[in-house]
C-alpha cells in the first residue's frame, strides 16, 4: 500500500508543514496545526494509517514536548517540587522516546529542559538547606550552640551545590556566615557566663594583674575553648 501523491495527501502536507515550522522556531504556529494534522490522519485508510503511524506518533510527541515545556514554564514558578520533578521526568521520557527531531528544535528543547532542571535543582537544595537551618534554629533556641555549629559543615556542603554569582546565592551565603558567627559569639558568651567560667574569670583577672602569663593562658583556654 502506497500513499497518494504527496500534493494530494493532506496528512503528509501537514506533517511537513509542522516539521518546517518547528525547525524555524515557530512553535505556536506548529501547534496550531495539531487539530488539522490529527483529523487528516484519522481520515486515512487502515493501510495508510499503518504506514503513516511512525510519522504521526513522532509529530504528536514533538508537539507534546512543546506543550509540556510551556506547562513547566508555569509550574516552575511554584514550590511544588514533586510536581516539577514529575513534569521534568515526563519530558525527559518524551525526548528519549521521540526520534528524528530536527536539530534546531532539539537544541531548543534541550536548552529549555536544562534551564528548568537547573531551577528545580536550586529549589530542591534550597529546600534541604532550609530544613537543616530549622534544626540549627531549634538548637540555638535551646542554647545548644555547639550542636548547632556542628551542622554547619553539612550546610556549607549543600550550599556549594548551588553556589553561583547570582544575588540569591550571595544572599544565602551571607545568611549562613552571619548565622555561624552569631552562634560562635553566643557560645563564647554562654561559656563565659557558666558557673565554672565565673570562678575562672576571677582567677584569670588575678593572674593577668599579677602578670602570670602561663597561668592566664591556661585559664583562658578553659573558659573559651
């Protein structure tokens, strides 16, 4: 079974038109032909449908990729990480199971996908950072400053995953550093005002007054280490 002449076969004509429009980056114009493309495929005989199914399925997938990228453009603005992840996974599946995508269109698709994936990754790591920060704040409120500070290596490693020159990244870095310094100061004050420290502070002042340097150094370490 062969198709009718190309000029007489509207299905093939619309297939070619959509491919050309996608290649020329006229994505909305290509999508606008979706209904006519589908209707003319349905009008084909059974044998013609079988022959044209590969082309039909390929074009439909390419148009679906574009619609899903447009949906993701809206979804990515929210903080529903599960929804964003599902959308990215679905698009990735479509890309890997759609063949003969024109190079211009494929470059566009990959660029858009990678951009959205980067945004998702930033949101994901930021969410994990915020969860860990909640633990830090909890320990701080309980005056467990050492425990709070012990979480910072993990926090800084997480931050490095999203570190960049962006304003948002710099703000996050400043927030972490300021918090770490605050905790260090609170820990020093906490130790300085403990009962043992109060006793040792008197001895330290006495040692300094009497210029007993070694004794003063030892007491300083006991209080502030």
